[in-house]
C-alpha cells in the first residue's frame, strides 16, 4: 500500500529493487488496479518475492451490530482468502472487527467475531492458507488489543487461525517489549512493522519513537516469519520504500 496509486505489479517492482524479499498485497489495492491474482502471482514469482495478503479492511466489520454489514463483511473476508490462495500467499492478515459504537455490547462483538472466525477457519483450511488476526491499536472501539484478548481468542483450538502482531499498535498499548513478552509465541503467524508516535500510529521508519532494533530483537525471540512494513504517506511511496530499506541496512536489520 506504500504505492497504492500505482498498479500492484509496479509496486512489486520497486519493492524488489529496494532489496525486500516479501510484499503484502492489500485486497483493496488489487481491486482498484484491476489486475488479476494470476498476473500478480506470476509477476511476484519472477521477482523472487514472497507474497502475503491483507484482507479487505475499509468499511467492513464482521462484528457489526447490523446483520447485513456482518454478512457482507464475512463475504469479503472469504473473498480475501480466495485471492490469497490465487496469488500464492500462505498468510492473510485480517482486522478483527470493532464495536459499532462505544455503547455497543462487548460480549456481542466477541460472539460475532468467534462466529465469523469459525467459518473463516474452515475456509482457510480448505485453501491451505493461514489467517492472522491482527492485534489492533488502543482505540475506544477496538476490543482485540490487549494480551488478555489474544488469550481469549485462543481458548478455541483453531486449525488455520493465528495472530498478526503489529509493532506500532503494540506501542499504543504499553511498552512494546512488555507487550511482546506476553504474546504467546506459538500463536504468531505474521507481523507488521512501522514507526509510531503519539500523534500517528503508522509512520515511515525513523520518523517516530519506536526503538526498532530492540523491538525487532524481542520479536525475533518468538517469531521467524515474514515482517511486513507499513507507513503509507500519499504520493511518497517511491521515496519511502527505498528509504525504509536504507534505514534497516544502516542498523544491521536487513541484508
């Protein structure tokens, strides 16, 4: 999404030229560009890029109090899983949904989430993909935020569902090192990384207050999969993508 103004294939070209080994395709980006999943799969293969997918997240909510919104949101999540399988991705990041209002029932939201995930877990298993439910930032309408929320989700023994850790989100909750210490390592299937500051959750690397070397070292103790960078700035992707790579190389965090 750093380059969402461009076709997905053009975005992948710059990501690969900058030295990255993986990229995350947002479903909304693919829809906007009109490119086919098969074309994206073949293009990424030619570039040697591993792909992950971010499920649709704009204007959808599998926990909505509106049953029509819930149904359409679930349909779009299922479509996101199908797209992931078709582009050759093994992991899909998914936002867990949120309260429809600050007065909405928390227990009702949890019930809706668990019901949706029961269906998505079965579909992900059929397609051979993992579904990483994203731990969200501290916000009045978000309810999947704290380590105890993760424990509640994993009371159920899911087949294909795990956790997507977002390091910028973590810093909105508590000290990210304390946060990571409480995250069950065996549940992490995906990770997002961006810088963070009090006024903005997702920033390009070096523009916030996150102690990235320390936090990535802590994550490395629990997880050895793909880490996807975020921090979109409109119209600045062609500068920010290589700048992020240089930031990481300068600190010994990227080959």
